[in-house]
């Protein structure tokens, strides 16, 4: 799996959690870019992404997520990508 493929899986999760079906999800998107993306939404997004990929992120991985691209790359790596 590539990071782009992972992002395609992550995007609908973020849209659903934030209740923003129109939100454009790019690799450079951050929580600071979306007013609805608060700390509780962030935790929910992480949990739902872990469920979608049947993975668990480490605390070091979570700390390294600068943007959605980093999250997608980490999810892809855990999928063998």
C-alpha cells in the first residue's frame, strides 16, 4: 500500500469525524487548518484510522504526525507499503 492509497482510506474517516463531507483532504492538511478539528476529534480520528487499517500507532508515531500525509505514510508502512 502506498501513502496515497492510505490517504484515500483516511480521507473519508476525517470527513465523517469532523462532519465535513466537503473537506478537501490533502497530504499537507493539519488540525490547525480545520476549526472543527479539536483534541477530541483528533483522538477519534486516530482511533477510527487504526480501526480502518487494523493497526495501532505507537506514541512516537503519533507525536511525529505533522500532517495527514505523515499519518498516511505511517499507516501505509504498517500495511507493508
